[in-house]
């Protein structure tokens, strides 16, 4: 039976107070006095033990804090002494001209091996005797470091300068009319005038981009003239093996466009240091090479095929240029490449016939009433650099982007109203030309036609 709370005597209520000052009340109902006393003593003993433990912990923490402070103080003192010694050594190095090198060593991004050197990283005060004992060893270390640093600095400067001029040449090429031959990267980067800029500027100087661009632009007309004159002569010599009376203007003829030169190296022509440093750049990256005619040959069969195409367009092979033939854009079918009735007939623009279907029988512009349907299947090639704007020489794919470029940038020259809405390139032929550096030849992809 439960006794109401109001009828309990004070002895039946034990109050225990914890060390955290939290008060808990336990109501002991119906216990004997002995049990209450025992519980009271036990509770007091527990409190006393807890108190002792806390005092001990607190004392231990204080000791640890004191010890940490002392150790930190000692470490600070040692660091201070080492810093004083390092500064004293730097002052001595200053007197003999080696301080700047030591400071470069300290700031080296790969790690400061000066400060951690066994002769420097000491807490002992530097004395005259100590300095005299270490001077030779420190100077030896610094001079070795300097020699390595200069080699590294020179190599890094050369690489970044070649990259800079390569980028500048690329930038200038993209703004240049490429209907006339433009030197390859190697032809410009190994020109003595450009080499002088790259090699004769102290290697601890950084070349300024805009200054280098203006210098390159200043030298380019001379470089191009000399280069072009030499290369045209080389190519003419090759062309004259087939056409004895060929002149410079013959190089633009469609019937001469059947050969390819390549970028290569000229290991035998130069063996000086400047050339040998540049050589690995283009050895691994062909676009950095020099333009060479050594593998250029006249392909008489291809020339004959193009002559037939030109004549089928009612044009004169003696005067028709590559550009004329691109503009004529004859419709050509390779008759031998009909695989089966389902795949359709093979049509292509003229460069593809000369490159990929050499020796195959073909037909040109002779497809009667179906011609319009066939032309409707023509698809511009995917090369985003297939054509160049005649006004600023920017490159475009043979699609709408050229038209919007002309409208947006050369509207005053082109006559904005005359532009077709969904353009036909042939209608605005004076405002573009085929990019001689394009990867995909011609304006249109080969296509299959099935009636
Ligand atoms: Zn074929
Ligand atoms: Zn333009």
C-alpha cells in the first residue's frame, strides 16, 4: 500500500549532492535506519574519491601545460638562435658576393636546402673561427647550386620563348592571306633574326608578348620574301621535270595541284647548338617543322585526271587555277565504286577523285535531268577551317557561319542586302577562298546518291 508523500518523515528523505552541484533526490520508502546510514556513508566516500581524482587530474593538467610551455619556449629559443646564425652567415656571404645565390636557394620552390644545411641549421652562435671553417664548403655548395640553376633557367627560358614565338606565329598566320605560301613554324623559329631574340636576351629576363609580336611582325616580311623566293624556285625545278617551260604562275594551276610537300627536319643542314636545341621541339611535333620540297613529285596521272575534269567544265587547263575549279565545283561520279544497288552511286568533289579514286573511271557533269536532284544531296564538309574570309582571313566551315561573319563584320564591304539568307557560297565567291591548310579538301563531302 502506498503512503502519501505528505506523511513521510524527514529521515526517510536522503538528499545526495553531486560534485557538479546537480541535486538528486532519492526517496527511500520503508527502509531501516541502518540502511539509510550505510547509504549515506557510501555516498560520502564516493564523493570524496571523486574529489581526489579531480584534484589529481587538475594537477596533472597543470604540469603538462607547464611542460608544454617550457618546451615551446625552448623550441622558440632554438629557432631564434638558428635564425640569428643563418642571418649572420648571410651577412658573411654578402661580403663575398654569394648572398643573392643563397637567397635564391632559400626561395627555391623545390625546397630550401640552404636553411636545412648541417652548417647553417645549428643553434650555436657564429664565430669568426666557425665562419672560417665553413666558408669554403658553403661557397662550394652555392657555386654548384648556381651552375645547376643557370642550366635549368636557360633550358626553361628557351622552351618558353620557343613556345611564345610558336604561338605568335600561329596567331599571325590566322590573320594572314594564305593564298600565297606562308612559312612553316620551323622556317620562322630557326630564322637567325628570331633566334637572336630567343638566345641573345639574358635568360633571367622574361620576354614581353606584345614586344615579341611587334618584332616578329617587323621581321616577317623579310623572312617570308626570302623563304618564298627559295621555295618557289625549288617547286618550279620539280614542276619543270614535267613541263620544261613552267613559270611561277603555273604553280597556281589546277593541273599542278596534284603534289604534296611535307614538313620535315634538316638534320644535315645545320649542326649548331641553336638548331640542336630547337630540333627536339619539332622532332616530336611535326607542325613545328620546316617546309620541305624533297618529297614533292609531279604526279602526271593525277594531273591528267584534273585536266579531263577542267575540260569537262568547258575551262582551259592552261589557265584554270585551283580556285577556278573549286568555284566551278563539277559534279563527279566514280563509276567503278558502285558497290551494290542499295548503297547508291558515289559522287564527290574533284580533289577526292584525284586523291582517293586515282585510276577509277569517272563521269563529270553529264547526268541529264537528274543533276538537280544529285546536287541537292551535296553536304558541306565538316572542316571548320575549310574556307577563309577574304577580308580578315578568319577560317570557317563552308556553312552559315561565314555568312553571318560577313554580315556582322564586313557588311559595309560585302553589301548586306545581297547576302543570301541560306547561303550558297558560289554567290559570294569574292568574299572567301579555300583554305590551303584545310584538312578536308574541297567544299563538299563525297556522298552516295540513289534515285
Ligand atoms: Zn572510285
Ligand atoms: Zn572577315
